[in-house]
């Protein structure tokens, strides 16, 4: 039997934030806030397009040239998403397609659950993906989401005026 050309994988990431779910949800639902932590981030990417229609059935699109500190500096990366389920302050489910250099490298279902705690909010992120040749596989995608959530953490801390932006991982 030939080697499969698609790798299927699921990973789960958890983060805790010392803010109520409404504040964390706003970082996902407000286009200005999401652009800062999701698109701009720490890598100095050259953003060519960012659009977001935050509603069930709405679409999100991010196209940029990757920054010098990324695994693929100067290469165009496009993320396209469609929101399938949104429960304010509790859950976001979206389908994501990623293109690298114009070629589709993965398709995924991402679920963000915001769980209220006595000290703030736990984010439970589940990523179910199909990775194609040249994608770097699930390990690279998991690393990418960790970097994005570090950026989200800094965005939330700055907006709330909290210390150095470090919470539990």
C-alpha cells in the first residue's frame, strides 16, 4: 500500500487568562483586536489582506507575506475561515483552510471553548486537521497556534493593564 498523502491529526491546547470570558471572547470577535494578535503578532508579517465577518456563516480571510523570523520568510500565506457555530462568551467553531505559496496545505476544524473559572477563563482549543504535502504537519501547526496564543495573551494583558502578559500555559 502506498504512503498516505494526507496526515490526519487532532491536538488540544489549553490556556488560562485572569479575565472573564467576555473579555477573552472580545479578542476573538472584535476585528481590530483579532487583527493585532492573530495577523500582526510578533513576526512583523506584511499583511496584504484581513477581513472578518464574525457571525455563524461569516467568513474570515488573512493574506500576508511571512516575516523574517518565521519558518518561511517572504512566502505568501493565506488563511480562510468560515464560522459555523458561535455561542457568545462560550464557544466558537470554524473551518480553516491554509495556503502556502498559493498551494493548499491543510484544512481543519477549530473549536475554541471559553470556560469560566474562579480566577478568570480557561481556553480549551481543539484543532482537527488534514495536512497535505509541504505543510510541516501537525507539529508545525501546533507550534503556530502556541505562538498565536502567546500573542493573544499579550493583547489581553495590555488591554487589561495586567503585569507582563504571562499567564498559565
